[in-house]
C-alpha cells in the first residue's frame, strides 16, 4: 500500500514538472502505456484470488484515475499557456485598411466564347490553299482543303407540286409569291 502511494506521489510530481506537451505524453506512455508501470500493476490482478483483488484493486484503480486526471489537467494547462503566448505575439492593427479580395472574374460563358473565337481564328487559313502566304512565306498544302463541297440532297419525296407541275423537295426553298398571284 505504501509503495502505491509513493508511486502515485512520484508520478504526479513528474507530471506537474513536465514543461512541454511532448514530455507529458512521454510520462503518459510510461505510466499508462502497454508496458507502463500502472498497466503492469493492473496485469498482476488477473492471477490473484477474488479476496486479494478486493484488497489490491481499488488502490491501483485510484492510482490510475488520479494519474489520468493529472495528465489531462497538465495537458490543458500547457495548451492554454501556448495559446496565450501565441495570442500575445500575434497582434492585429485595426487601423490599417483591410486587404481587398479579388475584384471579379470573367463570366464562364464569356470564357467559352473567347476560347471558341481563338479556336476558329486558328482554323482560318490566312491565304487560299496551295498558295504562298505573304506574312509567313509558308506554302499550305492543297490536301488540307476539300476539293468540292456538294449540297446534300433530300430523299424525302414531296406531295406538294410546284407551279411547273413537278413535285419538289420538302426542304427546297419555295420561291416567294408575288402580290398579283393571290
């Protein structure tokens, strides 16, 4: 019983003397870790008889609870002191003007339109195909341009008849009617 109380006093004194959070963590691992002092005492309770456990168990549990509470209190005190020191060193002058944020950006639709304009400008050739460019002197090959563009023909027969009596295409433009034809 006296060795448990002496161990308790020694551990609490070491915890109170720790000046950094890392030192407190090292003491926690040394006391409550897998191979810690208090963990070793708790492991000795297993092979004891139930009567011995009733006598030895409560002081060991009290030791564990008091060391855990002392560690938590010391960690809180060290974190509070670190925060106070940081707040004391960081001061903001409220009389200075605030930094201006970004002043705006180009609308996404405008961005797409600009990109499309650049793409089509790159696609347009400066001179007819197969001719020498006046600005760059490069001869553009004829194979890059289509030889002849044919209009698509509609295969759908039309049921309407034109003035000449022939059936016309459904997508062919109809000639405008004059006022006198009405």
